[in-house]
């Protein structure tokens, strides 16, 4: 998949360089510089789940409210999601295509905001792609990138405070909250454990597991048992309550977190809300975008 993506990117890049060569000749003839045009590019992993779009709409609304004069564009980093949406007649851009289109629209400065949760593979790819767009001839004058949700120590603190505020009010102190993060083989996977440390500093019955990394559901069940937990709230720690939240977390299949925890004798209450449905979480991404915008000058 990564190979395909790289190839696709190389082709696009070659196209852009070729296309850009034409107006460049005009520009040098007239000795004219492009007028300044600033834009924002919001970059999410993406989701094909309809109800998950509430998260993206929420972010879109809040970014436009914070920067009312700046045009906002979107890109999805997941190729699988983009292909799936394309089959349903919905065209979502990759980062490279979104930037190429913005270049075509005459944008000279772009603040990209990563809407990812940790600085993993998707973020690394985003940084690489953005860099290519500034180093190429006729590239943007400047691109800055706002960091993912959990990047600095203060982000971990702010996100922990937000999670505590977003837990359903009826949850009692002796009941657990299990957050389901995505998880990754990327070294940034360690952010999940760091985040749990921050959370437990304030509330010892909050746990963070991941679907695709460590710690996983087995560790989470061990923690719940060792604390003699009788009831647990399950919440996705992903921007959207998409496929993972609906199926891997709250699904009825025997291997879902809900089924596994229930089988361990613990009552489960799934809460199907992505982090980007909460304004206090979006505020963290927004604070990163504000920094990216300030550095664009
Ligand atoms: Co996944």
C-alpha cells in the first residue's frame, strides 16, 4: 500500500512539475510575483462511516469560526477510505492532490493542520509530502504544519482534562473508563501509555488500550480484573466514532472489546462518540493550528 501511495505521489509530483513549468515561463516574462493567498488544509485519516462525519463537520465549523477569512480545504490520508468513498461517488483528496489543487488556485502560504491523534506514520508522511511542495520549483512560499492532538506534555495534560470532563456524568468513581486508541507499530505508540499515566494521575480507574498496538484488550482486561471493576464505560480515543468504535469496540462479534470485557464478568457501557465531537478536544487541535498560522507569516 505504501509503495502504491509513493508511486501515485511521484506521478502527481512529476505532473505538477511539468504543468508548473508552463506558467513559470510566463511569470518570468512578465516579471510578476503571485499575489499572497493564505489557506488552511485540514488533514484527517478519514472515515467512510456516515455518522462519523459529525466529527469532521464540528472541526470544520470551529476552524472557520477561528479563522473566518481563511479558505479551508480538506484531505484524507487513508487511501482505503478515499477509494471506498470514491465508489460511493464522494471525491476526497489525498494530501498531495489537495496541495496541488491549492497551488493551482493560487495559494502561496498554507497552514496544514494534522487531525491525527499521535505523531505516527500518517503524520510523518504528511510532513514529507508538505516538504516536497515547498522545495519544488514554483512551490508554495511557505507551508507550516500544526501538530497532532498529543504532541507535547501540555497536550497530554489538556487532553486528559478533556477526557475527564467528557466521561458520562452517571459514571461512578469505582467504575472504569476504558479508552480505545488506534495503536501503531510506529515509535509514537508510546504516547498511549504516556496518556494513560496522565489520566491515572487524576483518576486511577481510567485505562487506555489500543486496537492495533500495545497495550491491547488483553492488558486492559487484566487491569480491570486486578482493580475488581464491575462496570466499565468504553470510549473511542479516536477523532471519529467510525469503524473501529462501532465494530472493534462496541460490536456484537465475540472478539469485540465489549464482548471480551462482558465475558470477563464486567458490565459494559459503550459510548460511541469520537474525540472530535467534543469542543474541549478540538480546542487542542485549534491551539496547534494557531501556532501554525502564526508561523506562516
Ligand atoms: Co485502523
